[in-house]
């Protein structure tokens, strides 16, 4: 009974939108873990973890921003 209910929800537009958004977030965390080496934290304590994750997320966002700027139309782009 519960499985049927969940399967029915899986065919809705809200589920598809949620799935797309969740996939974006999950891919960013996977990138942080695999490429930016956040698989093991180097700093201790909650503040250390918070700072390390913040620095990693900042580096990831700067990288995405650089890619975005390089793809802008010529009148808006800064030479890369």
C-alpha cells in the first residue's frame, strides 16, 4: 500500500522538478568530495569543519563564475 502511494508520487511533475534540483545539489557535493578533496576534513572541531566547507564551496563557486564569465557574449565578457 505504501509502495503504491510512493510510486504514484514518482510520476508527478513536482517529483520531476524535485529530482532535477536534488541532482544539481548532489553533483556539487560529489564534485567537492572527488575533485576538491573534501572526502576527509583536515581541521578539527565544528568551527574548523565549517571553515573548510566554506572555503571549498567558495572555490567551487569562483570556478563556476569564471566559466560563466568566459561564456558570456563578447560585449559583456571580460577577456579570459
